[in-house]
C-alpha cells in the first residue's frame, strides 16, 4: 500500500476508509492533520483556512463548527457540493467534527448550546456521508458537555451508517469532570467500532504521561487500529520550540497521526507551526514534498 505522505491526489481521493487507514499506517508516524473552524473568516480573506493548512503541510484536514444540515465553509459558496468542492481544491481527505453531547451526565452549568447538525448520531452521520465527508471525528469542543460514555455510544450509532474512517476520543475535558483517557476508555471506543483513537498529546493536558500514552498506543496497535495525538489546548499558537517538543515526544510514544488544533487567528493554527510539526515528525524532505505536490497529480 502506498504511504499517505507520498501519495498523489488522484490516488488518495479514490481510497476507501480501509485503504486510507493502511496508507496512514504505512506512513509510520509521519501524518499531519490540521483542524480549522470552517465558518470562521480565515487570515487570508479570499481563500479557505483549509487551503492554507494544506499549503503548509497538512495531509488531512478536519473541519470544526460545521452544521451538516446547513454546511458552511468561509471562502466557498454554500451548497450541497461544498465539501466535495473543498476536497477538489485541497486534494486531500476532509473530515468533520460531530459532538456526542451527553445531556445526562454532570456537566458545567454554562454548557454551550450545540446545534443538532453538529451533534453526533446516526442522522448527522448519514448526512455527512451524503456531503462526501471522508472521515468523522467524534469529540468535544470546550464546554460542550461531551462525555466518554456518550462518545462510545455515538461510535456504535455512527459506525452503523457511515463507511468512512471513524475517529473518536477527547482532546481535553470538554466540560465534563472525568479522566480524559485511559486504557478502559480506549477499549470501549474500539469495541464500539472506532478506527482511530483520539487522545491528547503528551504535554497538552495535565497529568497525562508519555508512559501512559505509550501503553495505550501499544494496546490499540495490537488490535490493528490507529492513534491520533492532538494539540487541542491552544498550544497550536505556542512558540515553535513547544510545538517541536510535543511533536517529537508523541512520535516517540508511537502516534500514527499528529493533529494540530484550530485556536489561532482565523480558526487555524499558526501556519508556521504546521510546518514545524511536519518537519519534526518527517523531516524537511517530506515536508517539501507535501507542500509542493500539485493537487492535479
């Protein structure tokens, strides 16, 4: 199987979820995923944040804040083909966040109100498939009241109706007073049908150690699944040395995909930090290859 990090658009956009997973695995810990807030005006006002992320080294693009019943990407005309149009422009798989909001668990009193089209479930997953989404990420934004128990339930619901790659887990507390991740939680997500376990990157949430992450990754890999570490705590806008350290430490632990979040200006990480992450986990050669490779190949 060809590696994602050196594949052309004409190959990648025709892959099934299983083929994409194999290409990520074959890339041996060198895949970069950039998240951006799709409806938010980008730092360059006549293009999308996704185009910026791709140009600075992202292999995968994850859209946050998308209502699948009324999808909007700033810089594109809204419509049924908006996700497919974005895929053509950036030439890589596009994913969408859906939030498994738990209305029963003990939450913050000021929990954010999440539109139905952003909440995880069978109906929104079907709609995402209709839009041409390549992968779904079941996770929670800050203060949204997303619990691990509800994520596991939602994975089961979504996996029944969505054929794309399914990522699940928490980057931070998301408004619920529980441990963000442990082995038991990871197993529950995999049992429910997740293809990729999402975990916070070491160095982003207090008390989550490299030893714990390594143990979780080994358990996930033993089951033939993948792990994505995430920078979801605004450290995507830290100095390059911090991003470099996080990237290096999490590669040592065995991460398959490294995510960089959306907390910067325009709902995107500092573009230079995307480059820094890329150079750290795969060197300048593959970074240049990704940045320069035409989407028309």
